[in-house]
């Protein structure tokens, strides 16, 4: 399903809602205060593309059962008729949508996680407070900032290498930023040990590392995704929601002889993954990539042209689709620490539920589609040859 087009659902004032194909799907509800017709809650929809010029409301002062940042992010995807509505109306509309995706058990889990984060933030004292808000000039190398400011495919390709299809590498972080973030993580882990606080690890595969969002870096990382990763993803990863990234999971992983040694073959829970090496001194630890796959084909054979190994360097980033199969080889000496940002698109995830053809991004689906086309052409040629022979 294409992500082009103004809205996922066009709402009219005649009491009838229509989808993009013009089929009626039910009645709307007229708001008595302004005459605007809103859809019934069971069929609430978001736009496929955000209203980029719209400035969302701030929801931090409200007691909500979902993150205020999530409401601010979703607001740009509201139908045009709702963008200038009251904040209460927008909250009500978006909450009804979110409730469809988050059953009560999930909401309870989210609330407990919010309380867990608040407990950390209330007690942990940051070492480098300048890390907690975005200071682009101090964080990024000039070439990366220049490419982002020009915001074009040409400017991005000027700083990037694409050593394997869909894997982009480029210089990104200044050494000073890497040093400060490493020191901040070490300070946090020291606090965890001293207080005997039990922390959640980044994912089910890593036994070491920390979730940066959990101790206050979420707002900075949200800006990183929105202002720096999404513009690039809009160009190179459109088919997997790169233009609609709206949430993230930010963390560091730690590898070494007394840490995680390697990481098995897997895909990420993301649409786009940013992976940047922070240091320290190490050998080994190469990433290995083995092709992009949909859920149905994640375990199928790797083709020779899909095999690619990448050696980390401090401050240098790797950007790839989350569904690009990969892993990490053993770190044979020293310690390697990487910053990971899993970027997600709620719009793409909704579309993917109904997506029948994933050949635009799954390499195995592409091969299967080409093979079907080849067989169809061959069959057509044989049929024409038969007809010609019969005519003779």
C-alpha cells in the first residue's frame, strides 16, 4: 500500500465517510459547536502523511495514560478538520485510536514503565547535563550538519557510503560527544551499582548496556530522530515508513570479554536503525549483514550478493532498515560501546498489517516476484509459439 496521498480517510460534512476508493463506510458524528463532522470512534483514522507546517500542542501538563510526546507526535497526522480543534477534542480523538492498539494489559505495562522511569529521574544525578538537550553544533561533525541543512539526496550522498545495498555509513558524532556520553553511561551504571537499583536492559538479546530513554535522554533522542534521522530516512527508506518515523527506542550496548561478547543473527524491532560506535579501544566486533526480509522470509537462505561485513570506528554511523538481517561478531579484546536508535513508524506498522505485497523492500519477495514474471513471460512465449505452429 502506498503511503502517498493526503489522508487515509476523507471525512465529509454530509454525514457519509468515504475512503480513498470512494466507498461509503458508515456515518459520521456532527460536532454541535462548530458544525464539523467527525468520524465515529470505532473508525477514527490518521493521515498517511503529516501536516509538516502544523505546530502540535504540548500535552505535558495533562494526566494521560499515554506519553505526552506520543500525542504531540500523532497530532500532525490528524485529519485537516481536526488540526485547529481544541486540545481536549484532539486528545479524545487520538486516545480513541491509541486504545485500539494498547489493550488494558499493555496500558498497565506502559504506566509501570513510566513510574519506573520517573523513579530513576527523581534520584539519578546526571554528570553532563548538556547531553540532555539537543546541541547539534556540539554533537555532530560539520559535514553531517551541512548535509542535514541542505536536506537533499545529493547532500546526503556526498557524506555517505553505501558499501552494500541499503546499508549507509557516514561520519556523525564528534569525539567529545562520544566521550561525554560514555562518561554519562558509566556514571549511571555506577549509580545503579551503588543503589542496587534493578534496571531494564535494552532488549532480550543484550545482558549489558542501558536504555538511554530511561534516565532522561529521551527528549534529546526524539530530536535526533525527528530532525536528523527522519530527513535521511525520508529519502532512502520511504518504502518502510522512513518519512513517518514517530517514536524511538534509544540505548547503548556493551561488548567485551566481561560483557556481551557477540550478538546473534536477528532483525530489529524498528523500521530504521541508527548504530554509532562510541568507542572505546577494541578489536573484532564487526557487524555482518545478510539481506532484508519480511516476516515470512526472515530465515530463508542468504544470497552471495547480500553478504557484507562492517568494521566499527568511533563516531561513525551505520543506518539500515530494521528488517535488514544482521549480527555482531565477537569482540576479541578491549571494550566496544555503541549507541543504538531504533526508529519506528506507527503509520507504516498499521499499513503493514494489510500489506500483501512486500516486494518493494523484501529481497526474497522481489526474487519471487521476478521469478513469477519470468515464468509468465516464458509461458506466454510458448503459447504464442504453439499458436504459430498450429496456424502453419
